[in-house]
C-alpha cells in the first residue's frame, strides 16, 4: 500500500533514503525531500507490505500521460522481486490511467512485471 509522504514521516523517509548511495549525505537527503515537497510533478510514497510498518519508499515523477518511477528504496529484509512487483501493482492501481515507466535499473523488472501481468490476464480469460 502506498501512502503519500508527509513531514510527519520525515524520519522514516530519511531512513529509507539513506540506503541510496547518492543520498547518504544528510544535505543531499534534505535537498531530495525538499525537491519532492515543492515540485507538484514529483511525489514520494512510503510503501507498506502486508504488515503494519513501512517497508520502503518510492519516488515518482509525473507528466501528462506517464508516471515515472525514479527509484524504490526498500528495507533490506524486503528487497525481493516479488515486493518490487507488489509496488508496481500498487502504482498501477493508484494511477491506472498513466503509462508506467522506470529508471534504467528498474526498466528490466518493469518489463518482466508487464509480461507476467499480461500472461495472468490471458490465463484468466482462457479459464473463463
């Protein structure tokens, strides 16, 4: 489940951002949070898996027809393809009218997610 970042969750967000090498520096992290707070075309979301606590953070940027996944930073114990796919599902559910794109590191996983999604939909049609 995606929950939009707010200042009340700043420490939690900073914890997840600290896993990103470019954001380990506190000044860089503060600038990143400021950028996403001030630019209405960029949004940070804290992600919860099926448990109560947050498991990661997702940075998104938007254009007219697309949602671009800038990065995903997960707690080390939640770093798996299945959790990344759950995040893709959550983004797609939240923004169904937008084409989802990912950064260079996420692009392969996003393509694999699309293929799996198409296969599942095809299999469901065949069983009905």
